[in-house]
C-alpha cells in the first residue's frame, strides 16, 4: 500500500459573505491568529474562497504580507472570454494568482442548474490555466435513500473527469447535500466510505498514482468539535468548510485539528 504523502487541506468557502474591505480585515486576522497559535502551514494547508470582488484585495494583501494562505474563486466560466455577461474566466482567476477554484458546489448545481457536463467543462477550463479544481460531489437525502451513499458522488466524479488526464492536479470534495449548512454532519465512517469509493474511482479513471496523491476533502457542517473524527479517516485529507469558515476562532480550531487529536 502506498505511503500517504497528501498534505491536508482546510478550505473555507465564504459563499456570498464579506465584501473586499471585510475580507482584508478577516484574512489579516486569520493569518495572525494562526501564526500566534504556532500553526505549521506546511503540515496543513489553508485556503480561502472569497467572493470574486474580494480576490484582488486578498491577492494584494497575501503578496504584500507574504501570508502563507492559498485562495481561489468559488466558481469559473466554461468559456475563455467574450459575450458571457456576469461570467469570470479561468484566465482572470489565474491572473489574480489564484491557486484553486471550487467547481460544481451543490449550490451551483441546484440554484444554477449546473449539469455534470457543465462541471466537466469548468474543470477543463480551470486546468488549462493551471488552477487546481476542487471538484465538489455529493448526494441529496433523496439520492441517499434511493441509491445509497456512494453511487451519485461516484457518478458525478466520473462525469467531471471527462476531460482530465492523469497529469492533472485536482482535489475532490465530498459534500453530502443533506449535511451542508444543516448542522447534521455525516459521521466519519460515512465520509470514509464515500471517500474510499471516490479514491477507487480516481484509480480506475486516472490511475493509481493520481488516486494516491489526490486529496479528498469532506464538507458538510464541519466544526472545531467534529473535524478530528474526519481527519482520523485514511481517505479524508481535509475539509471544505462553509459557515464555520466565517468565524476566525472556529475556523482556526478546524485548521489546527492536529492539536485536538495529537496527530
Ligand atoms: C459548503 O457549503 O461547502 C459547506 C460545507 O457548508 P457548511 O460547512 O456550512 O455545511
């Protein structure tokens, strides 16, 4: 069995919260709070996903203060440029030195009717500009009842990988829709079962080497009190955090999960 060299990633999805001025204050405080607590950013990577209008401010701050934080967009266009009102291209995100981009979040799939084909096209667009796509997959409560835990996330992942080759750097986020913002997180066992199925899918589609190096995050009502349980699971390599990423104390506690469990 391959040795796990995957660096955990804790990613904060701010959704439509914090304007650019609030973002500057928040990122400064977050970085200082983690530094003060002695957080080792090489042992657990931290990324934030602010609204598009904040990204330039976050870029300027991170560069000027040499903050060890990654950041990215919450979505990206399938298109390169042109008459696509309201869209933001992968090239624009890359120009702001984003490292990551969230793709296929369940709120995009549900509220904006994003299909698996659209998600796949966004993944291809992101990779073309050397952005690491964080591909979000997850089942609804109805899917869970009808198909069990892994079928829908696995099918979504297979579809999202349609244009991906085995040199690609990607991250997968397993986010059961029923757990997002509900306060009802999956159990670590449930998260592990689906994460293991997703890793098997990565191996089938992209090969064992890619499967071994790809980080799989869990998302859905993650908090400081439950993160350690997820991180003890062999196939869970971090978390995608919504609500709790807007609270510096809570988010810092999630980032510092190693302290809770003596890992
Ligand atoms: C999310 O929206 O990606 C998410 C995981 O939200 P929350 O942590 O609030 O459940």
